[in-house]
C-alpha cells in the first residue's frame, strides 16, 4: 500500500479558477485502477492551503497514475496559477493498517 500525503498553496485570486480543474482531476483519478483514495481538501483556516491525501494499491498503480493523460492536462492547467509551497511525501506501508 502506498500513501501520498501533502499540501500545496494557491494564490487567493486563483483559488476559484483552480477548483473546477481540481474536481476534474480528482474524478478521473478516482476511476483509475489501483486508486483507493484521492482527495484534495481546502483548509478551513487558511483558504489558500489545500491538503492532498492519496492511497494506492501499490507503487505500480501510483507510477501508472503519473503517466495518465488527465495528469498531463492537470499539469498544463495549473502551470499558470501560481501554486507554491508544494510539499508532497510518499510512504509505503505493509498492509495499509493505521498505526
């Protein structure tokens, strides 16, 4: 099991334009083989901060995710929106059981 946990900031003036793009990539990713969980969550206190949470069956599924067309489109769409403070970590767990 692979867990991806992270965060990213978006300039406040670009939050509204980026939301439909995020919704589109989340929906497409959730349909991928091996995706168990894929979510972006907006912080309630810091409106420019988004939390990223992903759970994948295995590393092969995550690697395949990075090569999908919708991820390429997402990279292009977000390029001009000034994302910053991107901090994403990948963790491998034995069986997905929380500690």
